[in-house]
């Protein structure tokens, strides 16, 4: 599964955080953009990347990973 396809299957906050990090935003700015505390961004990204890796490794039938 390609990155662009997998990112669309992620729940919104995870996908948004990964995209923003990919654009070079730091945790503080990502937190501001998503309306969350900066201290939670690292965990959000860590979980998001794990979910994305699982999607890329195992193609699904379009099901959203929670």
C-alpha cells in the first residue's frame, strides 16, 4: 500500500499530525494547528506512525485502522 493511500485510512488526528510533521512543523506548532497540548504531539505521532506502518505492511480492504 502506498503512503498516500495509507494516510487516507488513518483516523484524522493521526493523519494530520503526520502530514504536518512531514511539512517540517515542530511539536508546538502541530499542537497549535490541531488544538491539542504540545506534550501530546509526540505520542500522537508515535501511534500514528505505528498505525501507518501496519497499514503499509498489511493492505486492508479499505477499513479504517483505529
